């Protein structure tokens, strides 16, 4: 039951953020913050992951946040903050799997649109839809 709530929150958050990322090329941080607080609350009640694993899972997003700052926004800060929150729900191993799956899918899409000349190297691509696809793949045991 607890795992189902975690999965529902992550799917809901990624779905809403996907719509925002595609439409506005930004992520509303109040939704991400709300889901982060909810995740902390869930862990206080159910203790699904060890606190160490939660902190390590969040470190994936923190690392991306540092990279975003160093590259002056080449990686979106919203994407990094989103991965901090997914780290609360998923822990280190699953959050790394989510990030790597999203990067792989995004890379494949970028290759396709570059080859079809639909976008140039300088165009941005929303990343959250690929995180959602990767998470759905993880739930279906495809990733």
C-alpha cells in the first residue's frame, strides 16, 4: 500500500511537470516542493527507505544542481530539483536508474530529431518527459 502511494505521487508529479516542461519549458517549483514535503512525510510514517539511502538518492539531484550552476543553466535547475525530490521516493539506486534511463531516452530522441533536421544542436529539449518515460519503464521492469 505504501509503495503504491509513493509510485502514485512520483507518476503524478512527473506527469504534471512533463506538461509544464513541454508547454512552458519550465517546471513549477511549488508542485515539486509540495511533493518533496509529502515524500518526507511518507518516510516519517512508513520508513520505506533508510535515511542514508534517501539522502544519497537526493544527492543525484544535488549533483545535477551543481552542474547546472557550473554550466550556467545548460541543465535546467528545475530538472535538478525534480531529481532531488525523486531521490526522496526512490533512493540512490533507483534514482540513478531514473536519471540514466531519462538521459538514454533523451539522447535517442535528440539523435532522431537531429538526423531528421527538426532541431539544431543549440535547441533545447524538455527533459522531464523522458524521466516520466524512464520511470514508467522502471515500473514495467523494462529498465
